[in-house]
């Protein structure tokens, strides 16, 4: 249920308060689409089907980021 509430915040993943849906996280990180609205990111890299390529400034626009969890 909480997942649906967060997804309802915006149709654009970079405008949501939390990112945990794998395709959304990958899109935001690879395309540098993060915004100050993002407060938390959760990424389980064991579920990735390919390598992701992050730019050095992937987190630059995420001024509101308070928590990031990357697990394997």
C-alpha cells in the first residue's frame, strides 16, 4: 500500500519522495533525473539484469536525500 501512495505522488519517478521500484531507480540514476523531492532511495543490485552506469553527479540534484540503501 505504501508503495502505491509514493507512486501516486507523481508520474515522474524523480519527483517522488522515495524510490524503491527498480526500473524507476535505474532510470533516475542513469539519466540524472533526481530532484530535491527525493528523500530516500533503496536499490537491491542483486535484482539488476544488467550493469548500470552512473554519472559522477547522479546525486547532485537530490538535496533532500536523507537515506540511501544499496544492498546485494
